[in-house]
């Protein structure tokens, strides 16, 4: 793990899929274990800590959300993960697709929507980051071994230094979360805790 200091003038915070259906105890995927694991991780307070830190630094903050577009099978059935989404879960415009309470975007924080796993796929994320001079992305959100992992891999492939905040991410359960951090992403991203990231300075 590379704990080189961050250049805060070239760093952005990217938040992935922090939506009611994905995390809330009354959300569509609570029965899968997602809500419980988020609590185990301290997901919401850790993301709130990241947001407070990033806003204090006037850092670019980009919120990214996955949705089901009503009116057709626009998500496709080519992979099991896409068959899990919709027709009511994460439906565009619904409570389930909305941001978790306390993690809503401010007016100056872009909210990008998509219906693929990676936050880069089908959005203008790469352009927004490059236009603001960003070379490092700090990534938090859900689920660690799905949308977060896809996003982190794409960030690295796009040339960004990528930091995955290990306690500001969660999954269906601890095993899936740990597998992503311990095996899949060890050579892709730097793994840091919320306290480690927020202690960084230029």
C-alpha cells in the first residue's frame, strides 16, 4: 500500500451508489445482507466524515448512482447483476434510487446516473475529472466487489491514482467485501481507511 501524501489540489472524492435500495434497512437489497454489512462497516458515518473533509478542502465531489430506467428492458440481461436491478428496485425517480439521508449532493456537486457497473461507463465522469485537473480519485460507496470494484479498475485504466477507502465501502457481506480488498484489488488501488485519507495533506 502506497501512503504517499495526496495533492489535494488534484484530488476528487467519488461516491458510488449510496442509495436507499442499496443500503437502507428498508431498501430492496436489505434482505441480501447489504444493510447489515453497511452498519458493520460504519459506512454512513465514514462517508459523512469523507464528505466533511472534502468539502472543507473545496475538493471536487462527484456522486454516481445506478438506476433502472422504466419503460423497457434497458438494463439488459447479459449478466446476473443486471437481472437483479429493477423493475422496481433502483427505479429512476423512486425513493429507492434516491441518495441516503445525510449523503445528498450539494448544488455544486455533480450527480451522474448510469445503468452499468462502472461509474465511468455511460457517464461523463472522466471528462469532469480531467476538466478540473484531477489526477487522484478517492473512491467510497457500495458494493465493494461490484460497482466499487468496477469503478476502481476503470479509474486505474484511465490513468488515475486510485485510493479505495476500506471502511467507507460495504457489500452484501464481509466475505465478499474482504475478497475484493484482499485479492481482486490489491494491485489496482491503494487501500486506506477514512482516518488515513482525511489525515492527508498536500
